[in-house]
C-alpha cells in the first residue's frame, strides 16, 4: 500500500511539473521578421546561332539527312563536336547553309566558328555572308588537323539573311583530297 | 472481505488521482496557450527592424562588379535595428541558393553603427551570405541600443539567353533566442 501511495504521489508531482512547465515552451519566439530585396538586371551580351537550312548542296554529307543537320552540333568552341556526321568535298564546288534571323539591335561583332580539317592538297574557303555578300572569310590550308577556327565580322551595319558558304579548292599535285566540315555556328555579341 | 474492500478503495483512489492528473494537464495546456500569447507581447519589445531595398543596376553576362555604399547609396545602413535588451539574435535568410544566373553572389554584412560597450566594432564583418551559404544564424547583438549594417556585394553573372532581371530576397529576423 505504501509503495502504491508513493507511486501515485510521484505521478501527481510529475503531472504538476508538466502543467507548470508547459507555458515556458513558447519563449523561443521570433520577434520580428522583415524582408528586403536586392535587384539587378543581367544583360545578354552574346547569343549563339546554329544553322537551320540548306541553301546550296553540292558537297557530300555523311551521317545526316541534310547538310545543315550534319553540322548543327550545338557544341561551342570549348568542346569537340560530334565527328560521325559531317559534310565533305574533293570537288571545286560550293555548299551553302542558312542561319536563323538575328533579331537583335546594337550588334558589335559576328564571329563564325567552324570545326574542320583538310587533306594534303585540299584547301577550304569559308565565307560568312550577309544578303549574299561576303563579310568575313576563313581559309583552312591543306593538311590542317581537326580543330576550331573562326573569322569575325566587326561592326555589322545592317544585318539581313546570314549564310555560310564552303568552297573546296585543290592546292598542289596528286589525287584530290577532301575538305571536311564537322560543325558550324555563329556567335553574336552586342553592345549594351 | 476487508482485504477486498481495501483493494477496491485503493483502486478507486488510484483512479481518482489519475483522472485528477489528466485534468491538470488539460488545464495546463489551456494555460499554456494563454501564457504564450502574453509572452509574445513581452518579447515584441526586444527590437525594431528597419530595412532598405537596393537596386544594383545592370550587369553584363560574364562581368564582375563590386558594390558598396559609395556607388549604391542604399547599401549603406541596409539594416537598422533598435534593441531594448542585451543578446538579441539577428538571423539572415536569403534565396541566394535559388539563383542560377550567377557564378558569384556574395553579400558581406558589416557593422556600421554599434552601441558603446559592445564586443563588435564598426567595420567588422558580421556575416557573409553567398550562393552556397545563403543563410546565417546568428549575429549576437550583445548590447541594447542602435545597430546598423552595411552591405558590400560582389556579383559575377553567368551567360543568359536574354536580359534577365534578378532579385535577392533577404529575411531579417531578430529573436530573443539563438
């Protein structure tokens, strides 16, 4: 009986302690929370454009159904493009691919980037054209290894339809070797 | 018989005490609710917070800029707090970790006004918020009085496909507990 009383007394004391201590659980209270903001505008200063159409198709294509589709890898000059699809030629003809419209004002620079290679007597002339007028050219000399190369059109005054022309030329003797283009894109920079 | 009676009486007494204990807990829960309301009102006197919003302007993609109150006025005294008690805890929680348009976004929070007697000094760094550490718990305001903080901000923008507006939101709260 005494043991039971002790247990009951302890239970009663515990209940009282819980009842007394409960109100104190609310003390870690946030006094005041306010919000502030820091605003900023990030200005777009460059865009990349990949080819989207075939204009003249006199080269051969490997690994793709269209010429532009063989070179629109979407890879930039810090990476190796896909090497299984490409356009190539050993004949002195021109291939031309088209690009989407550049709907931007205040363009400061348009850079044509090409990942290409040439055989021992193959030379490739690559022209960046605006409304069929060449604005910048890139010459890839014979026996050039695979790699990114570029040519720049500075301060374009009026931008219309952009196309890129690939011309193969034989330079030197022997059986003709090939000009090969794996990837092409243009980089457009703006003044802001 | 008497043993049985005694046992029944004992059980009845035990049951009554258990019921009494449960009713005490019920009453105490009710008291707790009321008590916590009155505590809220008391703690509300601990501090008054005033904040400034800032507009940093434009940043080109890839560009890095450093902003202080000398080139963006609102970064000076960006946080002002009046405390009425010692050891008020200042918490800063931001959404910096949600920003994807930046390579770097550091907000250095510096003491610009400190009550006399504090262990802090004007110009000391209170904390730094960044893309990887967007929150800080907590700056201890050890003396009652006026506290102000400047922001110094370094931002480096990623590449974006079009002009992109960004806003960092900082929730500043003062608590009586860490």
